[in-house]
């Protein structure tokens, strides 16, 4: 699970600005998901991408967008930043796009990107 | 959509005691139930997971049980140590149309404190 890499690790932005966060999944993993974790809460699902297609979207405004590249890395973009967007943004990597009742497709998290909006 | 409830929100035990954290879920299509340990300022780290085809799984001092009928699953930590102190999150996979994809819905978290 140490193979999920995210950048940057920390950043400070001003309200109204735009931010791009990046994620490289574990080698061989084709699915990338993004989560937002506000202090004191569990991670909240934002997006899942599998084979470069959006598989799922959480309850987040259109200011949040993402994409997956041919090498399976991913970007999360947030426009018009609000103070409430301050959080830890986590990228999760898994082999396939769906979980299984039998085996496989364990989901691993990267170290996250700490975003502070001032 | 899926809803996961986790209890208790805080748990304090003495070193060597057992700790139990319980979660319930709502979506019968969920088939994957991981548990994550998160230390302050760190990422959630997978400690154990269970899938819907089994009822129990154990890994050294950690075990997880799943009751699909009742839609609840539990984490059991035996012989707790101070280094077990952290926030623990349960999660359930969920999807749409009766299938589960890679989305995890998390519980609210349990702050576990193990006193030496």
C-alpha cells in the first residue's frame, strides 16, 4: 500500500483559487478513487475512475472534477475554493473497478494532500 | 445510498484488555468490508478486511466478524497495546444497480485509547 503516491503533500490556497491534486496508483492498479477527509470525520467519496472512465461520483458540487490518464494516474481539480474545502484529500488505488465477495481488489490509500484554504 | 454507522465513538481500555468496535450497514449489495487505522496526521492504513462470502477472519491479535443477515460487522482487538491507540474506521463497499464497485462508505470513526 505504500505504492500510492500523491502530490503535493501540503498546500495553502486562497478562497476563489483553483487547485490540482495528483495521484499515481500502485503499479498495475487500474482504479483510482478520491476521498475528502475533513478533520474529525471519516473520508467521504468524491470520484472513482476505472480504465479512464468515471465509475462513480459522490455528493460534491461541480466545482470538483477529476480525470484519469492512460498510465492510470489521476488528477483532482477543485475550482473556486471555499474555506470549507480545507481537508485531507486522499487517493485510493485498487486493481479493478469493483469489489468482490470472494477475493481481490483490496483498496489502498495514499498519504494524502493536506489542503488549507485561507 | 449506503449508510454506515459505527459505535462507540470513543473507547478507552487498559493495556492487555480487548477492544470491540461495531458497525452496521444498510446496502445489502455491499460485499467488501475493510477496517482502517488512522494515526494523527497520517493516512488510513488497512488493518484487516472481510468479504461477504465469509463470516469471520483473523490476523494475529485482530479479528473481524460479519453478519450479513443483520448487516453488521465488528472489529475485535485482543491483548491491546499502547501502539494500538488511533482512530479506527470501518467501511463498506457500495455501488448501484445491485452491484458493488470501488466506492467505500466510511463509519464515523472510533478513537481508541490504550492506557499502559
